[in-house]
C-alpha cells in the first residue's frame, strides 16, 4: 500500500487490485491502484489525484499499477500552446456548425440509444456493447466531482455526440465521448478540439486525456495533439518526440 505525498490526501487509502486481462495490449495482465474511500474524493482532492496520474470511472478512482509494464502513460495537452495540424483545422471548420449544449449529468434516453449504437459500431465484442442502463448510469452519470455533460447537435436538432467532462482546478479531464458511428467527419477529433477551446476560454492550462499507450491503436492517437506532456516517474515532461 502506498500513498501520494500531498498532505490533503493523507486521509485516503490506496489499494492494489488483483491482476486482470489488459484491455489494450493482448496477452498482458493489468493491475490498478485504487483510491478509497470514494466519499472523500471531491473536486479538489480529485484534481490532486489526476496530477499524479489517476483517473475515474464513475466513483472508481484508479491508476495503472502493473507488475512488469509501464505502457500506460498519463497524458495532458498544453491548451495554451496547442497548435492544430492541417487535418485538425479542416475538421474544426467542417464540423463547426455543431451546436454544443452543456448540462449536469442526467439520464437521457436519446443519449443512451446513441451510446448503444456507438459501442456496437466502434467496440463490438468489447463488453461495453452489452452495457445495461444501470451500467451506463454507474459509468457516466455517477460522480462526486464537478462534472458536466455536453451534447452536440446538428442545426436540424439531430444528436451527433455526447461528452462527459470533469472540471478540475487546473484543467478539464475528458472522461468519455461517444458519437454517431455512421456520421461523416471526425467527430472524436472535433470533440477533443472543442474541449481544448473550452480550456482556453476558461483560462485552464491542461486538458487531461487519460492514458497514452504508444503500442495501442486505440490510445496512440492522443499524441497527435501537440504540445503535450506525459507523466513519467512522478514528473510531467514534454517528450522530445511523440
């Protein structure tokens, strides 16, 4: 059992889970370090935990704690220095007509139907394509920190994408985004660009994107948003090359 160093976190305890199959790299086992009890993790505490590489899924706050692997690297985008590449600029312009609306976390049947379509279209067989309404609510609608839900619609009113975002003391943390798998255009890219822009509007320096895994196609894309920092040996550093 180990503890982060901040005095404000001394009341928390940290436990290692049993090993389980890795979701991103085949033939590997993963292990997580979990922060508890959950009722003590408010926005200020969670902001400090994210600084140390933690992330949340519902009320479950964790970070990778694998025995012989350090492939999962926490990543955050420097929003003030971010410079979109040509493809990202085209995506921003192409999807600029999308209308964003921010709400509190709440149940919405239309959102859930889109979530089911997204999982079936983008992640078939991964388990999440069989999520029930209860699992969906626990995963995305349960939070003890400052969280927001953003829906993106066409001018016609058709729902295209939904993002769940945590508002931290020094940035935004992208929890999860799902979108119409049949829509034309790079909705996922637009969602990240929108969150970067929100950070700039709010004067927040960082957009936290969870974990970057160079060897995983699902996670390697995060290094396309530059400049970025990764957390290595407890220190946030800007790598010389992606």
